[in-house]
C-alpha cells in the first residue's frame, strides 16, 4: 500500500534536502535499495502506531531545528581510558583530532573514503537495517542508509587491546548529521565501542553490528548533554552461536532522543543485554524502543531501562521480545522503570512479549513511582540535605541499569559522571 | 539539653490528636526512658522531634540547647546534634553504607562550619568503631541496610550514632526484634557513648533493654501524655505489674 500523499510529500522533501552522496563505489546499490524502501514506507508521522508516544516531526522535517551548543569545562568522558579515538565534528570526520586508525586485530576505515569494489562492508551495509524493517517500519534508518555522509567500517578479526571510541562533537547550532557505522566481528573476536557527545543539532545514526560465532561486542554510550539537541539512533545487531552483545546508554538532557535497538539472535547459546539510564528535566523527551528476536535455542536476552524524570519531562519505553517457533529454552527478561520527581512528568511504557515456542521463560515488568519518602527522611535525619539525598536516591535508582556494564572501570566512570552531572544541576 | 513543653501534635491527613501536651526535660549526661503501651504516642514523639512529614504541631515547643527544633528541616536538626535511631531502619539499594555514612558525617560538619573528614581519616575511624560493634567489612561495603538481619540493622544505627557524635540521642524501640546477645551488643555500643555532654531518650516497651542501658529517669506515657515519672524502679514496676495498675492510679 502506498503511503498517503501528505506523507510522500514530506518524504520527498527530505530526500531532496539530503541527496545520496555521489558515490560510484560499493555502497551505491545498498543506498539505492534503501531509498526505494524509504519511498515505499514514507517518513513516520504521528499517526503511525510505532510513533504513538513520540512526535517524529522534528526528526522528519527537512531542516534541523537549531540547537545551542553547551559549553562546559568538565573533563572529557572516558579521558582516563586507553582507547582509539575517532572524532566527528557535526558529523564530519576530524582527522586532526582523531588517532591513527590502525590497531592490532582490527581494520578501521571511513565510510566516505572506502571505495574499493570488493569491500567486506558491502555485505553488511544496509543489510541488517533492511531485515530490521520487518515486522515494523523504521524509515529513519532507511533514510540514513541512503544518505549517510560518513561513518566507520570496523572489521574485527581477533582480540582487541583497547576500545574504539567514537566522539561526536557539536560545534554548529544548525548542524544536521547522518552517520552510518558497520561493525563486523569474526568468529571469536571481541570489541568494545564507546560513543559519546551530542554530535549535532540533529543527529541520525545507524550502527549495524554483525557478531559471528563466539564473538563478543560491548557498547557503552553517553549521549551529549546539550539541552536542545535531537537524535534518532538505531542499532541493528545480528548474533551468531555463543556470541554476546552488551549495550548500555546513558542519556542526560537533550530535547528529543529516540534510541531504537533491533537485535536478532540467530545462533544458539547467545546472549544479548541492553540497558539504559536516563535523567530528564523539563523539555525532555526520551524514547527507548527495543525489539529483540529470538530465533535460536537456549539464548538469553535482557532489557533494563531506568528513567528519572522531572519538571514535565517525558520518558517512553517500547520493548518487545519475539520468540520464534523452535526458539526453545529462551530466557527473556525485560524491566522498565521510571522515577517521577513531580506530577508533571510522565512515563509511557509498552512492554510486549510474543512467543511461539512452548519451552521458554520470559518475564517483563514496568513501574512508575515517586521517590521513596521513608528513604529520603532517613537520609535527611542523618544530616544529608534534601537535594543531596534526592540525588543519592536517584543514583541508587539508576545504578541497577549502570550495573549492566561488565567493565568495572566503565561502570565507575558512568556512575561518577552521573553523580557530577546531578550535583551540577543542584548547584 | 532537650526541652519539650506542652507539645500537642495531630496527624496531618486525619484530624487525630496523637500528643496531648507532652512535657519533658532531658539534661546533658542523663539517660531518660519513655515506656508506654502501644499507641501511646512514643514513636510519634520521636518522629516529630526529628522532623518527619505528616504531623502537625498544634501547640507547644521543642528545643535543643535553646534552639527551636520544630522550625528546622530534618537535616538541620541532625546538624544541630539530634539523632534518631530508627525502629525500622530503611533499606536503600544502590547507596553504599560507607558512602552514605561519609556523606552524612561531612554534610553535618559542613553545616556546622567545621572541616570535612578526609576519606582516609574517615576510613580509619569507621573501621575502629565498626569493629567494636562487630560490624564486618562486608556490611560496610553493602548498600545501606540491604540484606542486613534485624540485629545488624540496629547495630548499623548505633554505628551511625557513634560516627555522627550527636548531643541528643533518641532510640526508638531499638530492642525490638533483637535477641539477647544482639541487645547486649547494642547496649554496649550505647553505653560507650554515654558522656557528660550527651543526653539520651530511650523509647521502649519493655524493661529488659533498661537492664543493659541503665536509665536515670523513667517516664510512663499513655494516651499522648507523660502520666508518671520516676526512677529506674518505675521500669521494674511496669515489668512486674504491667501498665494497667499505673494507668488506673493516674486516671
């Protein structure tokens, strides 16, 4: 069925404003394919069920709404961690600020300058995005595949000694960035990817991750604190036998964030964990949309999302576990919780399970609550001022999501940063 | 030290008078005990003094060394030197016991304009005090009161009291849920803190805690008032005859 005319017009306007890069290289076919898919779907509007809780207008309008750059003097995130840095400024690769892209066990290239016709990424670019379009349309991801101007292509062949750190700086109030990353882990390989920074006034990012048998992928992300920035991000991951996927995202501030994760478990004995912690204040809308498909035996998946909302902020969680026929012994877990610090804030949750196998253990839960008054009084009665006590309880609430990070160093880094961000807001 | 005059308190939510004119003076260096049947208002008194929400003072006053307690936030009362050992210490997941204690100690010091305790100094002091109360390193590391037994929670309260060094300590049914050994340990912890400059108000149902923490003065509370005051022998009288006789006598 063709999309309605109004939808088509806005989609065509967007395509005209963000044309496919003039590449003759290997990505051309995938980009053309994605463009055709986008035209068939049309960009989302508020009538789409999948966008019931989040208005997509500012993400789908032709030009990005300007967003002021937040200036602060805090130490850059992950500063003390040995890592390979790749820097994008408003979506443009910054060679000066980036490290040399060579590293043992990994080949790293830029999407914009990889033009060999037999490139490995040809089999990945747009492939997982395309399969992630079923059963739910994800037009912003197709738009990204078609028009992404840059990104990194990471092929991991063995064990890596340090994380790859993607840093997204925001310098221009009007920037509109499209980045597309492809990450391929060979059998038994491992990689940790760190991401941080506000990226742009509007940021559309896709990350496709193909995890072969026995490989493991860790991902820790902190989205930038610029108050007015907007972002639509997608993770598409495919897991092979005995592979592991772990992702954690911290979001503090930002006017609108929609983080989608589409994870397909295709090999037996694999595990996929995804977690998120967010703190929203005022004009803040944060949406975690997760779709995990179990299509193999004896696999485990886990979703842990925690949101602290105040001054009228909105949090959304749409999480689904789909267990296909034959995916026996699946262990699926999903929890989404919000801490509402006032009456004006809201949390909208849509947890879903769809199960076609008969020998599985799946559970899900969702809660919304206010701060625990007894705990608050207990802390205050010991002399802890109300603001500090509220922050301690906020941290305590979020700690459960941060705890999902494997690395103690990264866990501590995230907790310390959260603590200082909360303290700054208090001051 | 602690001076309570004609304190009248009702519940905020419903029109129910709980305290009906409590008068009490606790001097520095003294241990006062309040005994009384269920529902007499003992716990309410401890909550009102420490600043818990939900109560409305309709008349009277409560001061600590002349400072008006009722006008202060709970944290200000703590910094002024008031400490309440909770009947039901609260479990707080995700907040480490040590972090909590150090934040509390330093928040109070800061509020009083004193120098904050360094991490190293704090660690040294807390380890020594924890050892006396048989609180092991694991309990210090765990989130506040999480997975603690009833006895461990009460010992943790006493550890907090020892670290915060308050002027006026209120113990709200600290003996509830404790076996004899645990009660002894808690009482030893309290007795170690008895000093000339510190006052205690021990709230309890039973006389047995008072075998271990010897009071100077015993009050009997009933129906929102202190109905009788005497020496330690009054606690024994309650133990032997129950409250009925005393209540009949004052009625």
